[in-house]
């Protein structure tokens, strides 16, 4: 293993070699050379020291006794070699048949010399001896004499040794075995001659050494003795160049010397040194055990759902304990560091089988424990763990092919084809022994539907876009779902079988494509291909090629030389289908006479892959047998076509939306009533967002729903059929919350920010409203928060808490954001009231729109009831009690047939017209059967006589410039007070404001004068009017009561 160069007397060895001559052809080997003698300073060679000025004398004697005649016409050469390289030609090639005399040759061969410094001006000579003039390094050398004649040849070699002028001797390491935690090993040597010295600690392998530390690096030193006194770095602490103490074993101290800093090594010497660290660390136990204690570990949530528990106990405490779980590429997938005193002796930790948020791939993993203690060598122990997924529902592949499995990227791609048989997240990589060298953006844990066939082209490039080396690689396909990960591997190799195909040749040149690198058929419309035909051709075929997919773009014969030809490709194949994504080659195949040439240009075909940014359901649990429903809420980052699929038991079962066109960054809602599915069915809703032109490019996501029976309880009010509309809103519209109460209950309704009712409360719609009657409830909310501000774009949750004997809670999700086809209207304001109903809210109970026929007198005389007992839903403590009693006593409002008044039910525009006109005793005009110029009224409807009367009297004019009356629209406060005071004016009543007004009424607003009158009569409590707040039946009764009493 370690070779000491020759430094003593060299034996003379004559070697006859049967090898062909470079000078002549000799059929027979013969002793043409008699001898080669080597002497130094007139004495026989013992050793040669050129550094001391010695000269090597070489005397070559030919065999003139037996071959004088043959040698007279000989040829040959004399040279010095080292390691099979010629470093000095002592006598150049001769050929007596051409020039020279035999006697002169004999004289010259007897007086050859070499000073050990002069060398040939060749790369071989310089690599062996360094620059010309430097002393050649010590070691074995050969004087080679080759002589040939027409009949014979002789190859004669004589070995000798060179001793350098600069070398080390007496190399010692003391102590030769040491504890690096407590000692150093001191290295010493004697340097003979001035020169450049390197001292390294190395570890020998099978063929070469590995440098562990460099103690002296090519340093200029003068001759003399060296220890740590002269060179402190000769005191070695047992550490490598990174400062880590080396493992216990034998190492080699290697010295080398040079004449110049950049010259070749001329001498090397060795000694041995052993690192011997003591240790008190030992393991009492070290285990890695899956939950089920089987031979393998299945961490999938829907499979065995195991954790891997790693436990250890040391015989004595360590300073530190580190445990790393690594994959086959030496990547740490789970680290553990002992953090407490106890854990430095004994501890455990669990691994859930995930790395970077995903299940790891199946295979063997290494669990390595490293315990360290000051003054001791590290304790290292490892064990293997096998990750395996066994559930039958894990992903699976079929029809996996790699064609061709060996390819030249210059002329073709390798096409990876496979089919996943279950919904899964797919990953595709090209790997070498160190891990992934190429990833694919469309297959990087991307979700795909079951039974989809995939075709992916690899162009022989790595992820950075550079061509990989000619070598063997692995195609690795991973599929992950809740039941585990499946891994498929196929071999693929890159070769150079086709040579190089350029983008131009003698037939076709100046090929260009636009766009130049990435072609998006859906966005770029067409790929423009330009080229020159540089000479007349018999034929030219242009194709777009991706593996076995070939699209013919041009095919002509008898082409005349022409520049700037252009052909276009729209990205579709011969069947009109859009080309698969990936690398395509535009191939030009030309022919002229017997010459066929090929040129190519690469282009990447790409499609925008839709991305689902949000997917939720408004209610993840509902009773479809009761007629309840949920809304599927979603938003995409790209324009796309959307399919919504109901999955049962993990498989597609029903498509409820197909090719729904959606716009990016816009919220959509699709209602689903649960169909005919049963409570015990496992249901998921899958959203598939497809590229607008290529259905094979898509994103998908799932959300689970629970169809569950809403069981009646005698102690609860049983809230059912709760939902909010619109469930997606821009935030500028009122929303209606519907629900049903089976029994009378106290109700609180709050709005929370976020996806659950644990978020902060941003609005309280009902605050412990007591004795809300059973039946259908409709809560109209203007969408403002508790400060009267429009909600910011976000997710929100409504929460209904009903309390009878016990409490029941229902929640639902809704969205404020960008919504397609939403018409905006402005509103603002918020206040509170004493009965727990926010002034932002109107309650509509019973779900009815019945408008009782009132009898209204301008000056009421009847005293209101004190207990309001006439109506079941208006108690004596109700804020509207007196007003409702007065309105009822004066026949302005009547109740409903069920005995309720519904004070919180909203009132629309025509209903208010009827109440106000009749309350003030305005004479009605007859319906003339026309629409009165309003395009949204129903001719002949019950309200048309009220609308006609109001229009003719100047009370009501509809929406200016729009031709609409909006008869069914719920009326707000500003609109209501206008109708009230304009009706009073129509019967001759005149009111003058007193100069005061509500603080939130802006000067110049269209309703300013009406608000001033409302303030004068105190129609609304508080300092704010909140003009956009919707009016209820009870509030209308209260306003008229206050105005007329």
C-alpha cells in the first residue's frame, strides 16, 4: 500500500520485451545490446543525487561480436523513463541506413550523461519532473535502449534510483497512540535541504488516501530539525479539518517535499499514528417500534395510522443526545435533540411518518443515535425501519411505461406514461443515486382524479434546464392519499446514439419559433415557425414530435430555395385535440438526392393550470331528509371550467355541475340538498377546476360533509333549516338569515369573523330575544358590523343559540368578497335597542307576506291596551307594545290568523304605501289597468290603486331614470319617512322643522328635510337616524303612533 522509493543500490535488470518496434519491423528478438553500465563520479552506481551536482554516466555497448553486420544498418533510440513516461531523450533516434556511421554511433553511445535536471520539453516530462531545470523527484527510473535491424530487434532496460536534494527523514509521531481529549501527538522530522514541505494526516482507502487534516501546507522551510517548537501545528489534536475528533483507528502522517512551490513532489515519507479515545458511554436499550409493533410501519391516517416510537436508555448521562431519522438519500426527515437533563440519559419521541407535511414514501429509513460526552469519543448506533403501506385503498398505478427507456435528448424525448387508479396526489421525479435531479411542476404533489392516464415527456434536462450527463437514472412516480403512498420506479438512461442534431444544416437554416421557449395554445393562439430553405430540395417534412405523438405541420416536394418561410401551429393534433403539455420538438426532415438531413427546434407546450384557492361548505353537517341543504363555496386563482362531483365511499358517484365557467378571484356558491343519500353514507364533495381548453390540465380539492339526522329533543327548541342568503356577497347588500324553531325559545344570533364561531364577534343580531315563537323565522340584516361599517372581505360564521329548557346551537359559513354578477347598493348605520334586536336587523316571523287591511284615522282617539295581550308575540314588555295596541285599536294594523302580530317582520314599499295612505285617510283612486310607466309592477295587482294614488298625489315617483317601482323591496327609514310626510302633505297637513336633525344626516342629502321633521317629532330614538336601516311592522306602528298621538 505504501511505496518507499528506491534509495539504495539498484539491481541491474535486462528485460527483453516482445513488442513491435516504432522504428523497424524485426521478426526476431535477439541480444543486440551487450550491456548498459551506469556510473556516478567514476564509481559504480550506488545512488544518484542530482541535487548535489552529480552526473549519471551511461555507457551502452552493442553486441558487435555476433551482429556486427546487422548493427551497421541498425536504427534505435536511448531514453530515460519514469512511470512509463519519457522524460529525457539521451540519444535521439538514429537510422544508419539513412545517415551516420557505425563507428561514430558506438563512440556516442559510450559517453551519454544525464544531470537529473534536464528534461524533454513535453507534457509527460513536465508532469513527472516539474519545470525544466528542477531536480526530478526521487524514485525509480529506467534507461531504455531500443535497437532494431531488418531481421532483429532488442528492447533493453536498466533500472536506477534518484535520491532528491530535499527530503525528510527521522519522521516520528510521539506518542504513536493517544487520547485526543487529553493529549496531542507531536510530530517531528529532519529536513535535508531547503525546500517546500507539506505534512498531512491521511486515511488510506483501498486505492488512495483521504486527507483528514493538513498540518503544514506547502511551506518554505530551511534544512534542519522540526518539532512543535519550530512549527506549532505539528502538535496534532486528533481532529479533522472541520474541528471534529476523528474516530478511533490508525491514521498515516505523510510528508512531501518540493524544490519550488509549484513544482512536483520529489520525496515523500510516512509514519503511523493511532487515535484512541476512551468512552464511558454505552446503550442499555435503543428501540424504534411502530404502534402495532409489526415488522413495518404504516403511518397513513386511514390505514394503520401508526406512530413510530423511538426510545433509548444510556448507561450514564451524556452531554448531548441527537437522533436523526434519514431516508435513502441521507436526508433527515425527523430530528430529535435531547432538551432536558433526563433526556440525556433516557428518553423517547414519536414520528408520524410525515416529512414536509406529507407521508413519506415507502422504503427503508435509518434511525441514528449519536451521544457525545466531553473527553470521549461519540457513541453512534443505528437501526433500520421499514415504511410500508398495506391498505387496499392506497393509490395504485397501471400501464406504466417509459418509452424509449434509453434515449438521446438531441433527437427525442423519453415519454413516461401511467394511469392512477384512485384519486391521489401525484409526484414525478427523475433521480440519480443522490436524489431528484428533475422535478415536474404539474406533478409536484398535485391532485388528480382516479383513472386518468398521464403522459409526461422528459427532454434529458435537469430542473435548472441543463442537459444531464450520459448515465442511468430512475423514473420515480409517487401517489399519496389518506391510505398511504405508492411508489413506482422505472429505469431510463441517457445516451448519445444519434449524435448531435442542430437547429440548422445545409438544407434548412435560421429556424426560429415565436414564442421562443414556451407556447401556451390557449393564450398565444398560434406558434409561428420561420425558417430558410438554403437550396432547392426534393422534399421537406416538418413535424411537431413528442415521443410517439406526431403532428404533421408541413409536407411538400420540389421546394425552391427561399428565405423567411413561415408555418403556423395552433397547438392541436390531427384530431383537433390540444397537444399534451411538455417538451415538443419541431423536426425538419429534408432530402436532396441521396442526402437526408434533420434539424430541430425545441418548444415547451404549456397550459395555465387552474389553482383552487378556497373550497368550503356553508354547513358541513345537515339533515337532507328535513329539506336542509348546504352551499359549496369556492374561489379559483385562474379562469377555468368547474365540475362538482359527489363522492361516496371515496369514489365518484354523481356530477352536480359540469363545465361551469368561472372567473378567477371570484367567489361562487352552488347549493346542494344532499340528494337521496343516506345518513350512513360517507360523502365528500370534489371540485375539479379544468383549464379552459384542455381538460387534462386541472386542479382538484375535496371537502367532507356529514348527512346526519337532526333528532328532536323535548328539552330543546330544535333549530332546523338554517341558512343565510346570499351566502356569498360583496358586503354591500342586506342578508337574510332563515331558520325554523320547533318551540318558543330565547334566541341569540351573532356574526363571527372566520371559519368558526370561535372567531371574534363582529355583530350581534339578536341579543337574548325572549320568547321567540316557534315557526319559520326570517332575520333581515343590513350586513353592517357593530360599528356600522361594511364587513371586510373574509369568511364569516353566523351562530344561532336558542334556549328552551336546554341550549341548542347551529352555525353556518358565508363569504364577503368579490362575487360575480352582484349589483351593489350602499347602506350604513348601526344602533342598539332595548329589546335585544339590533337596529341593523328586521325580524320576519312565520315566513308570511300577508298584509292585513287596516282602518286608519288621522287623529286616533282610542286608548292603547296596557298589556298587548291581544297578540301572542307582543308581550307587555315589548318595546312596541303601546304602539301596536294603538295601531290595532285604530284599525291601522291587524294581526294574523294565528294570533300573532309579527312586529319584527319587514314591510315592503307597497305595503307601507297602503298603511300610510289609509292611516291619513287619503282618498284612493281607481286602478286604470296600466303599469303607470313602471316596468316591474304587475298590472291589476292589489297594490296598483295605492301606487296610482301615491303617484298622482306626488307621494311616490319610483326610481328616477330607471322606470322601476320595486314594489316588493323592503323599505328603509329614509324612504319611509318621505312617504309618511309626503302623504301628510297630500291631505293638507303642514309641518315645519325646528332646526334640529340627526347627527348622521349629511347636509344636502335627498332625505335631509324629512329627517329634520322626524327629529322634531322624535320618531326614532337616539342621535342617529340610520337612514338605511330596514323598517319592520312594529317600527312603522311606533313611528305613526309617535307622529299622531
